[in-house]
């Protein structure tokens, strides 16, 4: 049973910055940031807290190449019945369906990782709660750690200046999109999410610094920093994959993007353009139908419902079209089965899902890995919340390899040049981090 220490009247913004840097000495860190003060339109992402930070491991579920990783997660959770933090990479699709991933992989994340943390910090409204096991970290140690964090000497931040290369150029992109549209014309698929990579080699960055800077300019509701030994995820994700509260499940796929206007009047015009765009609405509906089908596999009969269709949500640089689908999990269904049967998420694959994933492997040049996977937590009471890993950087410190991917949904109405511009819009925030 975890014990709890509560600290009140804390400068939580200062504490959050300190703990991000202080935690870098540990092999396992999950820093989940809802940016609640900027995202009041979004359901609070991480239970009743704005920020959750899980540090150090008691135990760990590591990937192995037998096709039973979801079953192993189920057994791991049932053995511990404790908080777990971790991720699913996109390439777990290969054990759900008869698929492969043979493309280049510069980051080389394991395909699944979950850890049981020694310390969990829950941060909101100038209050910090720390959960810990006395057997692993006695109270006096916890209190000493909190003092260290409060007094932690922050490193000097240096400007990062590097150039990210695109894996393909515009002409190659246009040619690929036109080939995908031929598949749509033949009826192989209705929609497919096509992505491509920007990367840099032989680079050294401070992942904590990059996350801090990214979160300042793009404070998203499902942002996260995840450190696993020498590999890091730096994410400013606006999208929720799945949330479970008691028996209720919700999914919130994003399909539809437009830039913010430079004036309030233009901003409202852009919102209306997105809301009434037939192509964006068509894309959104197709993914909503796919998610409804995925949820129905473990839902109580008749409980799958669209709670919001074509919601327009505004973020720092973009408006997004987000729909919300909910259901009640059926008696006897395990929550891990719900995750498995909805994975990978429809917003990052296409319809029909399996054929879309086959074509993704054919036309993309980079293995997605953790990009378009999911990061989040599972509570001791079998609730969970996972994001969709988009608008994210991945870094392998040992290989000095930095990567981010961008993509968009391709339908019969897609114009390749416009899709390319949408991808560049999504990449703009990351690009601006490194090129001043």
C-alpha cells in the first residue's frame, strides 16, 4: 500500500521545472503534463491533477519478441494492482494482426515498456502529493528528495541550433500521395494516414531542456516527457487515445486541422472554415465509425455512442476537429483487451484499418516506432489515460539520432500539395525549436 505526503502552498510552476531536470539522473521518468491552465476546453487529462511525474522503477515490463505482450501486461498489472506508467509503440500492430515492420528505425525504442514507479508526484493548484512505498523509499528519504527538488540548481539553458532533414522531398511526397489515391480509387481503402520523417544525425541535445521549451510554446493537453535509459520522448500531443474511468471509456480522435488566424476575426473565420469543410468532416466521420467498431468489441451492448461530433478545439497554433466516442465496458472484459482491440488508433491508420496499415508499411520510409503509439498511465484501480504520440520528438542519446514525424489523412478528395502544406504546418513548432 502506498503512503502519501501532502505539501501545500508550493510554487508549483517552479517545482515542475525543477523536478523535470532533477529527475534526469534516473533511468525511468514519465512526466505527464495537461497544461490545464491553457486547455480549459479539454477534459482534465490526468485525473484531478494538472501534472503527474513518475520517477524510478520498482519493477518493469520489458518487450520481448514473442507475440504475447498485451497478455504479459495484463498479468503484470493483475500481479501488482499498482500504478503503472508506460507506452505502446505503433509496431505492436504486428502481434495484433498479421503485419510486419521492416522500414528504417533510427530511434530503436522497445515496442512496449511499463514500469511500477518508486515515487509519484501529483501536482495541481499549489499542492503536491507524493505517493511512495516505505519499503523502497522511506518517508525521510522522500522528504529529503522534495527538499532537493525545491533547491535544485537548474542548468544553464543554451540555444539549440540544428537543421532537421526531411526523409522525402515535396515531389516524392506528391508522387506517393497520388499512388495512395489510386488505391482509394480501386476500393482498397477509403482513407489512410500517411506520415514522413524529419531527422538529424550526430546531434547532442538536452531532452529535458527541449521538452521545457516545447511545452512553453506549445502547451498541449496530453504533453509528456518519457525517459527510458538513453532514449527519450518529447511530446506536445493534443490528442487522447483512450480514457477509462470506472466502467466508462472515451476516445477522442482528431481529424481536421487549420492554422490560427492572426486577428480574432480571422481566427473565427478559420474555425468556421474547418467546421464546414466537407473533406475534413468526411475524414472525421470515417474515423469515428472505425472507433465505434473498435470499442464495440469490448463494450456493453448498445452503449457505444458519439458524445460529440466535429468539436472545434483551439490550441496555440492550430484549430483541430475532435470527436468524442464513449461506451461502457462489458462485464467480464479486461481493460487491457479494450486497449488492444482499439490499437493502433484509427486516427493514425485509416479505413479499413488492416489494409491501411499494410499500405502504410509499403509507402512510408521510416518505421514509426513510438510515433503514433500511446503513452500514459494505469492506476491501482484499473483506470487509465493514454495519449496519441503526435507532434513529438524522439531521441536516442547513444546513437545521437533525433527524429520527428508528421502526417495527414489521405482521401479521394485530397490534393497532394495541400496535404504537404498541412504536414509542414504541423511540423512548424518543432522546426522553430531548432532554427531561430
